[in-house]
């Protein structure tokens, strides 16, 4: 009996610890490595592959600003074919009158899906390919991929659009945010690396040099990009916030049910021991 009571105390302590961890995860939101209200300074070095979006889909003001950014700079070429305007307004807490006034293109209805007005034939003629739908881009490529892509455009006179990108070299997309970020040049350095039969020299990215400033400061542009990534993260799974919150309660229910099952088992088996 003493062993059973000791096991019962251990089970209760384990349940309490797991419940506390689950509730803490629900209230703290996604881990970002930053304290509340703290802005991460934008990076300018050669470690761009390690840049992280650190966005939080529970931050509604950020997602709302991201929706504004998308409509202003992305909707001209890209669609969100799995998202309706009405769903966007409901989830992000945007009143119907503001949704109609500030976000919906002329002629669109709230129940319509978010579609670009650019004809596919024209897009293919101008860019060589139809711009992709961005509904699931955050899930397919990841939030960090989008963040790095929007942060690593640079001037390249050899390209038809006059711009290139470190995350997606030879991209057909022009740098549509250049008026906000400004123009910058990518500086590369030569490195010698061992290869079969000798060594080879290759160009490795080193850093960016600003050629012309944009309308936004580096910190403001970084916030602009994070808000846009946050919105695309929301669009990729509109129910993710509710799913995570519900998941905590499901885990708590299973823990309590496990404890009750253990009590029933002890009651049935007490005469055997």
C-alpha cells in the first residue's frame, strides 16, 4: 500500500507539471527569443541564411498591417486563392466597412476569394512565368524563407528586372519593395576551396552596400517584412491559433483521464496485491 501511495503522489506531481507546462505554452505563444515589445535589429552581414522571421500569428495588429502590405504591394501579381476576404476580416478583427474601404479592390465582394487582377497570359509574357499563388507559401517554404527572400534583393544590371536575390537566384520577380528598402549592392569575395585534382575559386557573398536609401529606415523595413510574413503565415493556416489553444485543453483532458484510469485500475487491483 505504501508503494501505491508513493506512485500516486508521483503521478499527481507529473500531471501538475505537465499541466503547468501546457498552460505556459498556451499563454506565452510561439518562441521568438525576444522579450515583449523588443525589436530585433536587422542584420546586414553575410549570415543571411541564419536570419529568422520570429513572427507571431497571435499578434493581430502585425497581421493586420501585413494584410495592408500584401494588398498594396503583392496583390497586383499574387493571389490567395484559398482565402476569402470575409474570412480575413473576421479572423483579423477588421470591421466590414474598413475591409471594403481599405482592402477590397474595386468590384470585389467580401465572399470572393482573394485573386489578383493580372491575367495569367500577360503575367507569363512579362515575367516568363505566372507568379505563384501565396496561400500556402509559408507552409511550403517556411516563414524564414519568405523573410530572407524579401530581405536579400540587390541591384544586378545583368538581370532583365535589374535585380537579383540571394535566397532565390535569378528570380523573375522585380524588387517591388525597393522604394521602401532602397537600393543596395551585393559585395562578394573570392574564396579558394579544395577540389578533386587541385583547388577552385568561387565567389561568396560578404555583405550589402547601400546605393540609395528608401522611404523606410532599416528597422522600419524589417518590421514591414515581418508583418508581411506574419500575414502570410496566418493565411497558410487560418485556424492555427485556435488549433494550438484547443490542443492544450485536449492534452490536459488526456492527462486527467489517464489519472482517473489509474485510480480505477488501483481500485480493481487492490485485492490482488
